[in-house]
């Protein structure tokens, strides 16, 4: 767990304790193909076990002047994503419905940074049942001289005060989250390598 200085409001610094997960996987596909598929939100339900639906967020104004986490990203100029089956671009907003057993959340995502084909950083928040704050950073790099294998690193930071973490203790959360994110990346690998 890390403690991250995240929001500055007036003279006070506010802190959020987070639970951090890092996963790695190698996919036998060129880096552009992996980036384009993984960063297109419309495909997330195809491989992520808790992702149920992704749609454009009709209300980008909910992000205006929102103090972001982590602080290193400037305030965005939020705009509706017109096509969820194309890579997420900086400042675009979407809604993802996720479901873990009976726990359902509607997460509003904003793309903080997209540097094709090397990285993507997104931030999500939900107001359901007490709220959730989550930050995800994907990093991509070619593996080998032929460029046909891509290494993927996925870093996920979930605010410790998020509903999912509060409902389960951290040890249970770690076990469940690790299994879900491992399954997501294994599903991704299977889908991408099956359909070159």
C-alpha cells in the first residue's frame, strides 16, 4: 500500500491510501494491435470478467475542475467519446458498468494521457454506494527484434476508502483483485493471439 498526496484544496493537503496491483503479460501480436484493442473501451467487456457495458458518458461537465488523482496530471478538458471501439484519447469520457457478484458500480472514466503505442493512463470514479476512485496505467513495449510480441504492464491503484475495499478486508481484496486482473489479461492474450 502506498500513501499518495493527491488533492490540494485551499491550504490543506488531502491524502488517499491506495491498494496497488501490477500485472505483466506478453502477447504474441505487434504493439500497435495490442494498444488499439486494449485501449478501446468498447472491447473491455470482451476480456475483462467484471466489465459488463461501456457507453459514451453524456455528461463530460462532471469532470470540470475535478481535482485529479494522482496530482501529476493537469485538469482535463473533458469531452464525450464518440466511438467506444476506437482507442481512448486524452480528455475523452466514458461510462463503464462493472459487476462483482451482487456489487454493481457505474464508473465514469476519463483518459488522462494517451501516447500511442507506449502508454495509456485513465482515472475513474463512481458515486455509487459511497464511491470509488481508481487509477490505471498501461505501458506497452515491443519484445524481440521482429516486433511480433508485446509486453504489457498494467498498474492499478484503488483508493483504500473505495466501497470494494471497505466491504472486504485488504487481504481478501488483494486475492480477489489479483485473480480478476490476471484473468482479464489471460483472456486478452487468448483473444488477441487467436485472431491475428
